[in-house]
C-alpha cells in the first residue's frame, strides 16, 4: 500500500464532512430543529413586543 499524502487525506476528510453535512441538512431532524428554532424566536419577539406595549 502506498503512502497517503496530506492533500489526499484532506480531500477524503472534506468529502466525508460534506456528505455528512448534506445528509443532516436534508434530514427530517434538521427540519424539525429549524422549525422549533424559528417558532421559539418568533415567540420571543412577540412576547417582547407585547410586554413593551403594555408597559406604556
């Protein structure tokens, strides 16, 4: 077996990481997490605006 050079190892690592990221981003779990995050962010903003409106 020949020696692996750093460039080849880097390419393997980048390809592996990209594939893992692609799989996660296209998964149902990622979509659920994004929707939960957006819901919580909107809820927080609405709560802040509501509280500020009722202070005055």
